[in-house]
C-alpha cells in the first residue's frame, strides 16, 4: 500500500511538472509567434538572451552566495538528530551529512531564484551591452556619456541587488545560528562561538565593501543630481575628493575586518567597523562644512557662475540644442495674415471632443485630436470615436470624425463635422485582452492558428481551451490577436524608448492609424538640468536626457506597426537601432501622404524649448527666458493644451507647433520656437521684436476684445462675458513678425460649445470677428468646393491617389474637367 501511494505521489508530481513545463513552453512559443508576426523575431531572441543573462547571472551569484553561507553554517553543526518511529518504538536517528548538504543546496537554489526575480528589466542589460560611445566625455571623471546613460544604470541595479542579497543572507544566517547552540542568550549575555564570530566578521566585511561601493556611486550621483541647489556646484565639486578618500578608508576597514575575523581578533575587527562608522559619520559632514565655509569667502564668479555655465551647456547638449537651434527661413512663416485662413484652427481640442460627444449620436472619443492636411492643403482635425453603449471587442462600429480646423457651421456656430465609417478596430489605446479573428485576406499582424499545435500552445498560454476547440475544421484562416493595447504593443517593439503621453489618430484613405512619438530618455546623464516629462501615460521627474528618436505608426485594423527613425537620432537611440535595424525604417520608404501628416514630436520640442531658455539656476541674468504662465492646466475641462495646437505651414505642407518664450524680468515676448512634423522634423528659434506690452497684458487684451466682439455679435449661448471660455494665446509666425491668436467659445446647455469670437493681434493691428475669415476680412472658405486653380486640383488628385482616396480623387477629377472645359470654350 505504501509503495502504491508513493507511486501515485510521484505520478502526480510528474504530471504537475509536465503541465508546468508545458505552460512555460507554450507561453514562450506564443510570445515568439507574436514577435515573429510583427517581423521582430530578432528582438524576441535578444529579449530571451538578455533575460537569461541577467537573471541567470543573478541566480548563479545568489545561489553560490547563499550556499557558501549555508555550508559554513552546516560545518558548525556536528550532527543533527531527529526522532523516528519504527513500529511501536521511538528512536533518535542522525541525519546523514550528505542530506544536510543537499538540503542546503536545495534552499540555496530556491533563495537564488527569488533573488533573480529582483532583476526584472532586461532592457537595462541590453542597453549597456549594445551601447556605443558618444565620443564625448564629462569634464570631471572623463567618462564617455555612454557610461553615464547605459552602464551606470546597470551598475546601480546590481548594487541594489547586492544590498538585497546581503541583507537576506545575513538574516538567514543569524536565524540558523540562533536555532543551534552556537548563538544563544545565556545569563544576561550573548554567547557566540568562535566560528560564528568568523562568519559574522566576513558578513561585516562584505557590508563595509558594499558601503565603499555606495561612496563610488555617490560621487557619480553628485554629477547627475547635484546638490541642494539643484545643480553640480562648487561644494559638490570639492566633495568628490573626500568621497574618494572615504571609499578607500572603508575598503581598507573591510580588509581589516576580514583578516581580524579570520584570525580571531574580535577587538580588531570591531575597531575596523568602528573606524568605518566614524569616517562615514564624521569625515563627509566635516568636509562639506569646511568647503561651504571656504565658498563663503570667495566671489560668485568662482563659486557659482562657472558651474551654472557648465549646466547650461550640458542641458542644451542633453536636449539636442547644442549651439542653439536651427536658423529660421521663409518656409516656416505665413506670408501674410490672409494665409492663416484654412491653416490654423479656431477650435481647441476640448471643443472638438464636445462637438463629437454631444452632437446628437452618443459617441466616445477614444484618443486626442489628430491633425492632417486635406486634399486641398487645408488643415483639418481627425477624431476617432465609437458608440458609447457598445463593446469594442464585439465589433463596435468605429468612426473617424473630420472637422475643418477653421470652418464654422453658420447655422449653429459649431464645427462642421464629416463622419467616415471605419473597419473593425483591433488595436487602440485602451484595448485589453485578446481576440481570435478570421483573416481571409491574410493582412493581420498576428500569429496564425492553422495547426493543432499552434491552437494548443495559445490555449495553454492564456489558459483557455476554447482557443484550441473553436478553431478546428475552420475553412477561413484565423489569427490570435493579443497585446492589443496601443502603448503595450508599441512598448514591446521599442522597449528602450519612452512613448509620448498622447498617441494621436491619423486617417489615411479609409484606414485609421495611431501615431506614437518615441524618445530616448535617461535619468543619469550628468550635469544637465532635470525636467519633468509626461510620457507613456505617466509623469516622470528628474529626467536629464530627452531626445526624439523615432515615430511609431500602428495600423488600427491590422495591428501592423512600422517605426521610422528620426532624421538625426542621438547616440543612445542609434546604438539600439544599429542592433535592431530591421525594426526601424527610413522615412523615404513611407507613403508621401503619411510623411506630410505626421505630427510634431511635441514633448521633445517642449524639452528643447526649456533647454534653450535655461541660462542658470541660482542667479538668473536679466534676459533669461521662460515659458509664459498658463491660464489653465492641460486637461482642464474648459480648455486643453491649446498653445500646442498645430498649424499647417502653407509652403512646406507640414504640421508645426509654436512655443513662445518671454523674459523672466519683463515678461515681454522675445522668442518663438517652432517645431515641425513630417519626415524631416526640426526645431527652429525665431527672434521676436518685443511688443510694448507684457505677455499677461496681451492675453488680457485679446480676451477683452473677444468678449466685446462676441457681445456685439450676439454669440449663441453667450449672454455676457461670464459665459465665455477662452483658449490659450497662440503665437503664429507671419512674415517677418508674429501674430497672436485667441478664440472665445460660448457655452450651451443643449449642445457643444460654439465659436463666439476670434481675435488676432499683428504688430499694432488688432482684428476681431465671429470667425477667422471675418477677423481676416476674407471670404469664408468651404469644404464643399475645390479651388478653380488647375495646378491645385492636380495636386489634390495626386495626394488623393497616393493615399488611395478614390472619392476625393473623383471629386477633384470632375472639378478639373469642368474647369478645363469652361476654359476650352
């Protein structure tokens, strides 16, 4: 009977192990199949290799460290006697030594596996392995920036792991010794055996080595994070030498403790520990106190200005504005005010979203507003929406709503909206779970479910046998679409980059795409000013290096993702792209309609603008610049980040955003930073002749004029100025100067907001009206008519053909025929 039970137990254990191994193998295969379906099998192999290297090395190191300590404890145990029952007799039996060693080995393997789980970011190792030199060094340690951005994060991760391992093993060792007579409390005193003292001395020496390692990292941290003032200054510079001396003293104390503990000199070992503690508590604070006292006797030209200048240079280098930005040219400005018509938006994002969600049919706008040039070269907004009461996983009808950026419905005062039905959307920002989809056309970027093994592997991976059963005998090919969340999908393909905070929709022909800007980011770049960056849905503070690296374009219907590299990727991004070249494409391979419709990398442009305005920390020169204060925070219900609403450059045909910079002292407008989208995105700085009034006064003037214009026109929904909401002031490049634009909206209880007034300030001229066309004094444009210029109609036909928009191509073709026919007569 006992033999039968033992066999059953062994069979059950074998079956459980087989199921576990099968589940792991199925998960690995499903993961590989997903990457292979998106042409990223090389990235999957790199992920597996780096994960094995990182966790495997942590597991081996942890297992060896734990086993060495447990073996030392085992040596102290002469014998282990346990009671054992034989028939009706109870006898004491000694546990064989080999079982004790085997048990120690088994425990070491388990604890080592737990320690390996602490190393969970394989990209940290991958970035360090694939990093290539920047060929630039810091002025203090003379280390290449590749060390700071790639190797230092890996060293920090291993230091944190070593701390965890030492604390865990020390607690385990003390607990095991306490269970024996080697470490006991007797007659009011702690009794410690000699071999226990030696063992604890070794652990104390390791702790001191770890402390010496922390001093090395602290020296690097000073360059990265600076001091209390927020930058690396005179005090931090002169604190590097004491930290180096402190690391040497602590390492010497560790060697002393090792030797003293081995030979049994307990007092000498305690003296070494005490010396390290005294050095840690006394040397560094006293050194800093002396350095600060000496700094007070020196002039700021020695103690502050050189370090502030260094920070300004490294900040501009970190955010890609070394030596300033590109010089502006005529293509980055509107020739005159009349050219603004059709190329700027009078609607902010909140108003457009409200127009769709409150426009009669109940729809939810899923993503922020996207922007694109239409077939005639005018700016229009694109919103992706779905029915409110439906479930996206059940084939919810999706629509793309298009609105002319400067068009107003004369009857209601609301945006003119055109709705385009879309095929089923599989990939979108808030998608979750997986779906099994028929793919007769073979266009989906997802693993196929052709064979029984493929269905079984995916069924085990998601623990749902219906995936295996439902696919049998189907004539139509089926595919397993997983990781449908946009950020998750892009993150799996570009794990070394940070994503933009808000992916934007893009409509080309009858297909919906998602645009996600990707950035290189580092928190360990030295000497630069930290920024707070919102990316990937979270806000990260302490960012020290931020550059636009690439643009990911995801097809919402097929799940296919193509990543296009930036024109000039930074060395950190270039090293990753060199390793995974097949994942990154040149913009010349993209369709022309896509190249012109890609939005600007807003987060990167904002970082460059802040870096350009950086001119010190504790002492600001009178001409230092800053971004003007906002009247509303981004995401406010009344208005969103309207300052960064894009405009369409008429000569380049690409989207751009403008960020104004005002003087810190007088708050007068002095600089306009323009960032463009498209395939050749760039950032330029346009000097502005300072207006007579400060920025707050200009904003108030535009608001007051808009309120007066809306009141005189009897704006719908606005009984008085208190009923109006205003977007942020936008600065637009016009000719050799700039124009300031601001819109006012009237609130309605039974519908979306309406456009109440538009005001423009160009030089000393102030223009106002209930629409942009009225403010400019031109005829209002319409979407229903195309221009009578044959060249413009030909361009419209060409653009429509490139994006396969046959309806627009036919409309332009018919119009061209009527124009040419009329001229022929």
